[in-house]
C-alpha cells in the first residue's frame, strides 16, 4: 500500500540520490548536494509558511496488529511547490526511486494522491507543470494528463539536456475538469 507521509530529515540523502539520477526529467539539470537539501528541508519542508508542501511516498510494508505500528520503506517524494495562494495554483514536483518494480502504478497513485491533497485540503484550483520528451515517464504522464482532462500545450525546444534540445509541453490540471473524469 502506498501512502504520503511526512518527509523526515533522514530521507533527504536518498531523495537527493534519486533526483540526481533523473536529471532528464527535471527543469533544472544541476546536481544537488545533501548540504543544500538540509537547508531546503528546514526552510521549505518544515516551514508552515512556505509556498510548498512536500510528502514522502512510502510503501507500507507491514502493519503490526497489536500496537498499530507500521513498517514502511521510502520510495520517493512528491509535493506541490511554487504555490500562488492568490491564484489558487501550484506546481507539481515528484521524484521516485527509478528502480521500482511497479513504477508506473506507484507513479500514478502518488500523483492522484497529491492532487487530492492539493484540491481538497489546500483548496487549489490548478496544478501545473512542465514535461519533457526526454523524461523517462513521458508517456505515463501523457496518459495520466489525458485521463484528467488536463490542458496541454506543446513547446518546441523546451529543455536543453546532454547537448541537445528536447520538445515538451506545459500542462495544467484543473480541479473541476479533473472531477468531470470521475463522473464519466
């Protein structure tokens, strides 16, 4: 079972490693250092006044029936960042372990969960992002965006990576349009 849980400071080293392994998926191809991410943890993840909300994606491995404790493994981090409260919108951010056996299913579940949180708990109306054709999950994203009735626009030469430019798209997932897919 996949759940979104609070990010722990001890999670940051693994998240940095996974992020640095997937630079083609990200707008900024700069490798991160753990020292910088400790500041990110303190000033962004832990600050209730920041314009971001991040969660650890955890696979719940075992639940102890006696004392209701659970054992889980970190498999990624997901969140909404660059939140513009006045415009009721934010940008999705996701980093998952690239070697997961059921990557596509976990990816889709994690995105659905963070969108539920963004729309139902934060009361945002639009979640946006950029997607590049060099992204390993490009076609998984496209299927998910179509399912959610997202608005997309293709942009040529959107990302420079490893000596070349890649086309991509900007997308926007609207709370009300997404709800229509659940009715149909």
